[in-house]
């Protein structure tokens, strides 16, 4: 189901305090630039929880939610840095959202 109005990819990540600096370096220097270079990714915004130490949220605006669920996207290889860092996440959740039509 394609969406003319776009959608979101939302990722929540929890890390130990000793991994926070590396997580932020990875997002800023590798992950976000890679995602924004992909067709269909409009923007990226990141947030740090005001209530939970080590909890981060990344929100990517998409032309179409199918961009983040396609076989091509899901099959993209991860870098060694990404694999190493993601193995240390204590918790994470990924969800893709469709924008509702405006009344």
C-alpha cells in the first residue's frame, strides 16, 4: 500500500552509559548520512530521553513507508561498526508508520 503523504521509520534504542558516545558518533558519522543518501528518505531527527538514561529515538521521514520495508532495503549489508554496536544495545524497537490523510 503506497502512501502519497509519506510516512515514518521510528527506532528506539537503549544502550549502557559506556556505549552512549559511540552510539552518537555512529549515528552522526555513518548511519544517518547513509540513510539520507538512500532514495525515499527525506529527513532524520534524533532525540535523547528526558526520563531514561541511555534511551535514544531516531525518526526518519519517508516518501513512502514501503521504502523501509522493501526487500532491497532490508537486505542492505551492515558495516562491521554497525554490527558491533548493535550487538551491545540493551533494547530496541523499530516501527514503520503511514501518514493518515488529512480531513
